[in-house]
C-alpha cells in the first residue's frame, strides 16, 4: 500500500463526469477515479472548508461514528476489477479493527471528514496511475472549474448517477 493525498477534483472532457485525483505522497504518480456528482461535491465542499446548515450523508456518518466512539483509522483503494475501483474503510471499535467494503468516493468523502489517511494498493497504482516527470501545477484551476459547475448544477443533473 502507498499513502495517497487528494490532489483535486476535475471533470473528464467528454462526459463531464467528475474525477477525483489521488497523488502518491512519495512520488509524482496520480490515480484518477471517476465518481458521481454528489460525492464529488461532498469531497470538494469539505476540502474547501464549506459547511451546510444540516449534516449531509458523509457528515452524518462521521458524526454517528464519533458519537459511538468509533474512529476511522484509514481508507484504502484496494483493487480495480472490470473497470471498477473498490475500497475499504478501516474502523477502530474498542481497540478492534473492523474493515468495511466501500465505494472509493464514499471512503474518500469520509476520509476528508475524519482526517484518516488514504492508501492505494500497489497493483492499483501500477495498473492505473499516471506518472508526471515534472512538478505538477497548483490545484486552483481545478477548484475554480468545480465551483463554476456547482453554481450551474440542476437537481436533474444528479439523476441516475452511480459513483
């Protein structure tokens, strides 16, 4: 497993589907994962420090875990099978580790709320990551594009999305 950091959220140019970009902490490798619009909004809102008047789904999950004394200790992108990424959330429950299957988008949305580290399996990085030889640009442009999207999004844009 390699530790990852969320580099930003962008959109593929063809289908306008959100992509979360994970970057390896120790190298210049990027792992793009296509996710749904609601999960992209949940991740980006937290990264930007925005909040809502009432808890959204991932905030609620984080609050429930905290109120029960359960901590999220890590999330991991565990495999890529049939063009679908799989993830797991590791929880600490009274000193016992519990691993829960998850979609990567939900695991990442929980990680940004709980402060849990993010990891990716070596074979996922080998098979799917993109390596850049030069230093990458700042994420400001990605963030601005997503802000523009959020200003113009309509409820029907979320219909049928599966992240």
